[in-house]
C-alpha cells in the first residue's frame, strides 16, 4: 500500500515490522518472442534423433525369455532401456516391418525379383576346400542382426568356410526344422551369385569359382553345407546351413515367396538357414 493516502494526523496506524527501503517499481513482462526471434537460435538446438529400428521379427511378449533372442542379437539390450510407451512403439514397428517385408516378397515371381525387394544383404563368399564362391545372401525371413553379429570369420571378413555336410534325408531335415522353431533366433536367406571383384582371399591356393559350381556339388552329394558360427565378443553361437535346390529348401523359400514360378525354383541358388543358440 505504499503511496496510498491515509488521511490526516488524527488517523494513526501502528506497524510491528516495516521495510523502509525503496521498493522496485513494477515492470510489465516483455512480449513473447516472434518466430523471427527464434530463427536466430537455430545453432543452439538440435532436432531429436529418433532411434533407427532394424527390421526385427516380432515375437509375442508371452514368449519365454530364454527365446527372446529371436527378436535379434542386440535389440534385447535396447528394450531394457525403454519405458512402457517406447516398448509398445518398438513392438508396433517390429510387427509392421515384418508384415511389410512379407507383403513385398509375396508377389515375387522370379529370384532376381526377390533379391531386388530384400533390404538386408550379406555379401561375401563361401569357401569349400580350396574353392571360394562369391555370394550374396538376401534376407527373406528372420532377424537382421544375425548378419553383423555372427556371419563373419575370425578376422571379421565375410568369408565362411564349409566344414561339414548334412545329408538331405528326412530325419535330419526334420531335426533342422525343429532347430529353427526352437532357436533363440534365426534367419533365412536366398543365396545368389556374387561379384568376384569385391571378394579377395590372400591364400594363393584358394581359387575363385562361380556359385553354380557349389550348387551342383551339393546337389550331387545330396547334402547341405554346414558352418559353425561364433562371435567371441558376445559369445553367441550358431549354425549356418546352405541348402541346394530341393523340396525342403523350396518349402522354406515359398513360405515368404509363395508365388515363385517353377522355372525360378530350378535356377541355381542356395537357401541359407542360420539358427542361433541361447546367449549365456
């Protein structure tokens, strides 16, 4: 009430405490800054970068935790850092990505068309004895993390050596199917011939040959090539099977590419199956 007129000396007011220092005059707040004012601050802030989600295969949340690796080799760590809303958005992206990929491949009639529509690619070579076969693996089903997490040799190169063969008899194929279903993670690729220019091997005893030679060899032996996989950093282990054209590989291929023509199935190709064990 400073400055308020209280009347003459006949009106007396008593105060117990009073501040006799000069007060601060009232100052109105400045108006809000205009859009032009904020443009001068562009360098002070950065847009929030949304995380780049890989194309993971969705699994029901009720899936046992020991099989959680089926969503990928590294996405479990990401999920542990998420709150409920972020996790729900993650699962929606995962499910949508898998459905979108399956929808794209479903209409494919030829193997080159499948390859063009696949967004995840492994490019390297398979080695059998003293022969190196450049190849490109196009992911048609499963987890993208497997490519970077396991499909390398001890030197980090994309060159995998076939060390065993699996006979294409019914009991063994049924066992592979069970392994795919029960594995903590898996991926299925369409394997086609790769470029010889991008693949080099320092071993002078190893000769580069076209992939069709490996396909013919496996068909003749009625067997699939088997490769043991190991990531020393994460201690993740797995097995890679390279199947030549056969009823079993055709069935795997047509799960996501049901409209492939009979002529396409007869072309030289491999169906690559990678199954990952539990990470401990």
